[in-house]
């Protein structure tokens, strides 16, 4: 959000028309707002995550996700980006290492890699 605001202000200085400056700031504000909501939806602060082979379930007070881990999921050093294919829709769920204990995070990484490998073999 800060980058969108900074970009809008800096870019608007180079525009000569007040209308163009206003459109630049307004569009950057809208894009920043949409990006912030996507970020908040993908990075839940709390919740219960249950893994069973490739099937998974996540629930908190605002979000309920059921499905299987897709091969689009990614494993990084300090975060796991899960792409969960549900029955009706797909969701990104990003889990940071600082949000869970070390043993659970290692298990999550292993299961994600195993699920990706299993999904790749099915294709």
C-alpha cells in the first residue's frame, strides 16, 4: 500500500493536468486497496489448518477452505504458498514460518512437496 501511494504521488508530479494527477492518485488508491484485501485474505492471522495427505482444510472466523493442495503450491525458506483447489473455487493461502512452531512448519513443507509430487504424477 505504501508503494502504491508513493508511486502515485511521485508520478503525479510529472503530470501537467490536475485531472491526470487526480486520475493517477485515484487509480493507485483503488489498486492499493484491492492488493491490501488480497494480502489480508491470503495471510490469515489465526486459524486451524488440518492436513491429510493431499487434502486440507483451513478455518478461522472469516474464512473456510476445503480442497486439495495443487502443484501450483510453492515452498520457500520462510513461507509456504498453498494453492488449494476447492470444489467451487481455488484459494491462495500463505503460511509464514514465524506463525507456527518449527516442527509443524517442517511437516507442512514436507507434505506440500509430497502433494505437489503426487499431483504431478497424476497428470
